[in-house]
């Protein structure tokens, strides 16, 4: 019965399409022979293989076993001391190359591919045999001259003998005798020997051996006696050459035969890997997904289910029948949590059988390790058998069944199916008296319910719909029908029994109203009430669906508007940041101009002046000082640029220190002073948290040079100039950056061209930190070691930007 179900669900057609995605005959045979597995662990393993193949193809889309050949018969013949032809040896070499490439691709890409890796581990790479065949056989399937020294010499001898022979024959052809006796000045080949076309009436005038006669009898093909020995010599060398070539082929064949077992296993592994790759390629062709395998150990570990227990789940989200083309309406179906028997009703050609077959076929594909045409969220259990009785009247399979054959099928599947199986029944109870057929359908479904067997059945019987509505663990479903267009919508509605729509269809097709009304009156009050109730439920459901679609559209519009507003806000923040920065730079430039003015006044003050000039200089100094204070107030009033949101740091993270151009490990979070501790090579440093950035674990890009410090605290007061040197000896590493940065800003604003940084010699750590800061500082053009008389390696001279 399982084999019948596989056929009626059209699984072999899926295998034919799968086989088209394979690369050679061995994997094609496996594809056509593929069967679903009924073991849960095996199904999970098959799905794992396909998932790995899909991941592998995403990284290496051109991966295939192209070039591989099913060489198992050739290898067997070689093992029995048979001699392989050059073309067959090339097939062996191509298969060896494919084996090597596939194994390398799977094992050396660095991807987690345990399932494929296990198969690839069985491949034996025979590079020596592969190379030897390539050395002896060229791409034209000919034995190379270089295959052996003897073969090379024989071919050279044969070439010389051939040239000598043709030279002698050409002399005869071009002689006076040749012009008189020959039918035409050509050299022919008969039975492997060179001959001349002699006129029949000149027979006897040229001594030689007649090898052939033309159809008309006018020409004799004669081998002149003068060339017989030359012909014999050439033929002898050719025979020796052939024997040597055969010896080489036999030697190669014996090498192939010695690796019979390894080559047989290689082909088996290649075929299995190619089949798995074909599954992934085939699934990608219809945008398939790997469904979640729902395991049910509590229910399926016992021989019989607990009464009323429903803990399996079959969920299909936007599923499509893989053999249907065109605009296919997706199927949404779920069963297992509230019910395990589903009764689908609705009009003919409405899609009941397609829903039935789609569910069964996708379950078979899942258990064969194939991807299914559905959306993410689809979930299926592993059935230990799928049984189907489908009498297809929709021309999907062009198979009609009688009531008797239906009953034979159902009787047999009832003996084989259990609560771990899936049963699919199309038009249950059809083909006989409606009353008896309806009763039989209810009895069969009741029997399946008591045994806890998951079942999907289609029917037209109203009594079955009523039974399904009143029975626990059973649910109605229907395929929708548009009474306005008289066409099915093919959508499946779970929880809503289907209507026959016979009255509506008859009325829409023009049947007299009186006849339709008379038919309506013939229905029992209960049937009329049920039809009216179904009509109202359908209308309310359509209204709810319409509102849901409207709400979804509104949500999409709101999401789009939020995205647009967020983008506009981002542009606004970027523009705001640029304006703020421009304002800061403008004020800082103004302060710099004022400082230059102060320096000029200081120079003037150093020169003796008259009592009359002193008050004017003093007033000018006071005026410039006041301007500096105003600029300082303006720069402090400029709003700060919004902070950039960065990744939150945690203790143990690798962090980047832009000021030192180094990375380290965060040892502690910010303390009350906002400082963090970082392990930097062999020492620890404490820095402000703003001086520490998250580091990219793959690389540490060279940061942009720090911008000039614009904080008002770095604006020098009038007439207060920094020293020309900074002594950092005795400072801790975490104190160096702030003090050196502040000093360089002050020196730059004071207009100093160079400054002297004293760090001492010691271990060289402080010198390294200082020079790393100078190398990245925006105000430093260059730096160098001081003259030995001026401190040497213990002092660094920094040249500031002009």
C-alpha cells in the first residue's frame, strides 16, 4: 500500500526532475531509486545532508562532480586482467580528478559540514595513478610518445620509414614510366599497404603485387616490387609500435585493477555526494525550504496512543504542489494540536484532491531529504508509513477507481496503518448509494479516530460534515468557491465546512428561478438552516479577512513611513553635526588669530617703549584678552554634537585605543571617575572610557587622526605661554595621553614650531607610547630623536603643524 501511495502521490515524477539535477549516471540511478525513509533519525540525517549541501553551494556555487564517470564496470574489467582503451583510461583519470576536487572542497573550505565530510572521508585520493594516466594518454585518447622511451624511438623510426616509402613511390609516380603506365599520379592505400593505380592494359609492364582491382576493372592497384621491402619494414615498425602501446595500456590497466576497491568506493561516494548536491539544486529551483522535523517520542514510543492525546504537529505554510505550474494558490494547513482527522469538503475541481496530494507528497519529499516548496515555519512529523486511496477525477493522474477497488484499498491500508502513519482518503464512501456511502464514510473515519490514526479525507456528504463538527479530534475544512464567477478560489479554510453551491451555480447558469426555489423547498428544514448558517459564516469570515488585509496594508504603510522618518532624522542629525563642528572650528580659528596678536604684543612689550606708548600697548593687550574670553564663551555655548551610539563594552572584550594605535583587553568597567582599565601588552593603563572603542575582532583599522581639541579648557589665557619642553618622566602610562595632548594644543596655539618632549630612556616603554601619540596627533607634522648632546634617546623633538 505504501508503494501504491508513492505512485498515486506522483513521487516518481519528483524523482525524474531530481535526476535532471545530477551530474553523472551513478548519481542519476540513485536519484531515480530514492525512497522516503520511515526512521526519524535517518530523516533528520537526510535533512542535515541537504542543509549542508545548500550551505556549500552558497559558498561555492560552481561545485559539482562534473567529469566523473561511472567507471565501476571498467575497474572490474581491469581487475580481471582486461586491457582498457585510452578513452576508458581518460574516464578513470577524470573520475579520480573529480574525487580529489570534491574531497578538497568539502574538507578544506572551513565550513561545518559533518554529514558531507563523513562521506568525503571515504574518498581515496590517488594522485599517482591520476598523474601516470595523464603522462601516458593525451586529451585525444592517444598514447603519448613520452609514455616510454621505446615507444618514442619506434614512432620516430616509423616516421622515417614512412617518409622513405613515400619518397620512393613518388619517384615512380613522377618517372616517365609512371606517366605512361599509371591511371593517375596518386598513391593509394589498400589493406594497410601503399599501392599505385596501374592501367589494366599495362599489366605486366610494372613488376609488383596486385592488391585490388577497381569496380570497372580498368585499374589495378599494384604494390611495386621496388617498394615491397620498404612497405614491409614500415609495417613491421608499426606492429612493434602497437605492441608497445598495448603493453603500456596493459600496465596502466593493471594499476587501475590494483585499486579496484578504492575506485569502487570513490564512485559510490561521488554518486552519494552528487545526489545530495542535486537535492539542494533541485530545491533551490523552486525556492524550497527545509521544514522543521517535529519529533514525537512521547506519543510514538508506545504501540498505542493515549486516548485523546494530540501532541504531534503537521503545519504547511504557503505550500505549493511542486508539479503544478502557473499561478498556483498556496496551501495553508495545520493539524495535530487540536485534531488529527481533517475532513475537506467543497465543489468538484475546487482543489480538495490537490490539497490532499500536496500534503502527502510534501511529507514524502521531507522524508526523502528533499526541500519542500513552502514558506519558513512549515513543520512535519516523521510518519512510519503514508497510505493513500485516491481516485483522481481531476486528470492529475487520469486514474478512475470503482467503489470495489476503493474498498479493497481501504481494507488493506487498515491492516497496515497505525497511529504513526498518515492516511489520505479521496472521496471517501463515493461510488455507491449516497445514504450507505455516507454512513460507511462516517464509520470508517470513526474507526480511524479510535485508533488514533492521522487522516485527511475529502467528501461531498453533508452528514459527514455534521459528524466532523460534533466529534472531538475531528475538524472540518473547505475549499472556497466564488459564486459570482462560478470559479473555485483553491483556498483551504480550516474550521469551516464546505457548501455544495449547487443552487447558486444553477441559478447563475440561468436555470429558472421557480425550479431553483422548488429544489430549495425540497431540502429539509435542518439542511436549509445549515446552508443559511454556512452562508452567514462565510460572509462574516470574508469580512474578517478583508479587514485583516486592510489592517496589514495599514501596518505596512506605517512601517514605511517610520522608515522614511528615521532616514530623514538621520540626515538632520548629520547636518546638525556638521553645523556644530563648523561653528567650533570657526571660533577656534578666531582664538588662534587672537593668540597670534597677543604674541605680537608680547614681543613689542619686550622692546623699550616711551611712557606715552606703554598705556596704548596695555590697552590693546586688555582688549585682545577680552576678545579671547568672549570667544571662549561662544565656543562653550556651541551645543555638543550628538554622541555616536557604539557597541556596549563588557569586561574581557578586545578594545581599540586610537591614541596609541593599539588593541588591548578591557579589565574593568568605568569607575566613578569614568575611567576604565585596559591590559596593553605587558602593562596596564587607565584611560577615560571615551578614549576606548570597540574593536573589530578581524582587524584593527588605522583610525583617523584625532581632530584638534576644541574644549574651552584648552584655550590659553592671554600672555600665559607654555614652556618649550614637557617632562613626562615618572608619569604612568594612563596619564601620558591627556597631559601630552593638552601640552601639544597649548604649544600649537602659542605658535611654537617645535617642542621638546622629555621621556627618559629606561625600558623604552614610555618613549614608545609618546611616539605613538605623536605619530597619530593632528597637530604634529613629524618628530625625531634629539641630538645626543640634547638628551639623545631620552628626548623626542616634535615639529608642529604650521
